[in-house]
C-alpha cells in the first residue's frame, strides 16, 4: 500500500469539496481511504506532497485522437460553407490520409497532451479508413503505455464504400472481444453518424451490436441539422428515433452532441439511460448551434472535446464562456462544474465498469496535482473559482496509483522522440492530403 499525504484535495461534486492537508491510501490501482487524520500502519511507499493541490484525474468523454496532428495544418483549398463541407474538405481528407505510422503518432501526441493536462481517462472515437485492422489495439496499447484508461471505437460509415464499412464494423467487434476483460480499456461500437449510414447498413450494425450483451454504440448525433433532415428524409421522426428503431440505444450508448434533438428524443434518451456528451468548443468552432440550457439541465450530459483540445478544465471554462456570451445578466446558466466532475465520472464509470473520476475509496487512483499557491483563501464554498480561474497546468499526474508525470515530465516515455515523430508524420500526412 502507498500513502500520499500533504495534499490539499479539491473534490468538486464530492460530499466534502475541499480537504485541507489530506491523505490518500492506495492499494493496487485504487484509493482505499481518503481523509485528514493520517492513518497508522506500514506503507511500502510514503509520498509527502507538501501542500500541493490535487483534483481527481480528469475525463474526456469524447475525443478524436486522430486529429492530433491537425494543429497548424494548411487550410482547405475550398472554404467550407456548411458543416457537411467542413467534414468533406477537412476531416474526411485527414482521416483518409492516416496510415499506421501517422495514426500511431496521432495517438501518442493526443494522449501525451491529455496526460500532461491531468486527463487520465479518454473515450476516443477513431477513424483511419486506410488503416483499419489493428488500429483499435494500437490505440489500446498506446493508452496502456501512458497509463490512460482508453475508450475504443472505430467510426463505421458508408462514405468509403461497402468493403471498408464491413471491415470497420469487424474492427469494433474484434476490439470488443479482444479487450473485454481489460479494466483499462472499454471497446464501444463506433458509428460516424446516422446521416452517413443507410437503412441497410444500420441493419447490419444492429446484427453485430446484438452479438454482445448491453454493448454501447458511440456515435455523433444531431450535431448539425443535416443529420436530422437526413433521418426525416428516410422516414424517421428524428435521429434518436431512427437509432432506437434499430435497437441501438441502451444504457451503454454514448450519444455525442444532440444539439438539434427534439423534446421527444430527450425522453427516449432518458428512458434508455443512455449518455449524452456535450462538446461546446467544437460546436462553436463549427457554428452548428449550442445544446440548449434546458436540454443540458434535463439530460445531464458529460463533457468531451471532440478533438479540439485535450485540456478538460479549459474545455469546461470555454464552454461556460461561449454559453455566457449568448445570455443576459441574471440568466440561469449551465453547471459546467457538475458536467465535468459529476456527469463525466458517472459516464466513465458506466463505460469502464469500475469507479472512475472521484477521489473517494473504491475509485481508480487518478490525481492531477498542482503546484498552486492561491492568493485567496480556499474553502468548500469557493472550490469552483479556484479550479476554473486559479489552477494552471498540473505538475504531477497519477493514474491507476502510478506517477505518470512528475515535475511536468513524462515518466518512462521519451517525449522528445514522440515530438520529433509527430513533426515528421504530420509533414507526410499533410502532403498526402494535398
Ligand atoms: Zn466527435
């Protein structure tokens, strides 16, 4: 057992949100006790943090690691005029150009960024149509190497033809079968979105989906109005109703965005206890609208970054500010602290089948530790302010009871080599895209 003491624990959404000069005891990869009166007993390892602050390891409920090498990419030759054109001109060109090496470099780059920002759980939605077989295991291996609990899913779609559709579907099934016993990995059934899947294709997806009990899909949903129009043109009331018609919505389903979903869709999502994930910076960037305050209040969504970034505190804060820019003084907002520190732990715990995202006994031992010297007093009632307006980058990050980042440096990973590889692979990737 390991004792970590001298921690100022920030626990938004836990019963006591601030524990001063606290300790945690870790057995294996879990917290077994948390408190302020130092426990007696023999410990294999004792670490005194000397008053550093700590948050639970953060969770990204929807990421696209494959886009990690898009930073600084040349703009598309033709300026996209709507959401579908953004996909066609940018993201579908990028994903098609990903080979094994570029995919590997993307996974490494995105997961390193995540870890260094204190994110210890990433639920990814992957797409590399030119490198399908084994891509999810490569992601799983990369996640394990860095100590990040990783959600795996390959986006099944019709847009690259029948053969690639079949192979992508099989990649999801293979990953689910191969990694079903692994506590660090969770394989979902990835679908790109309803509007890139025909009725015939969804029927095939449903057949594969039914092979595993309570298997969850992970799909974009009603991100743009085009998705809803497509569902209606195919004779369905909405995207949610269409997916439900094929039996794809259950308590493990990850439904991403839901910006244009109907009131009746919210009822269906709640009835099945499915998970909605909100990605505010991506929605703002794509100018597709914003999940309404009412829908956010009702469906208790989790928070993802949709590939936009790997820093969850920043995503929550930017989401809050984007929303505020549409509101007037005195309007009731959306509780982004609850979305990040309550809803995300609930979703990650359901997806991985173990307790994740809180500093409480029984939870995976994940901590983001900050060398933070607050100018103002910290107490239980102002944790929100310190988390979103005070903390900088974490200096140390622990996941599964092991230190993965110490004094801003990755442990056991050659970060410089990973950076050089990312630079080389991005050059080749951008050339292939031209
Ligand atoms: Zn996405």
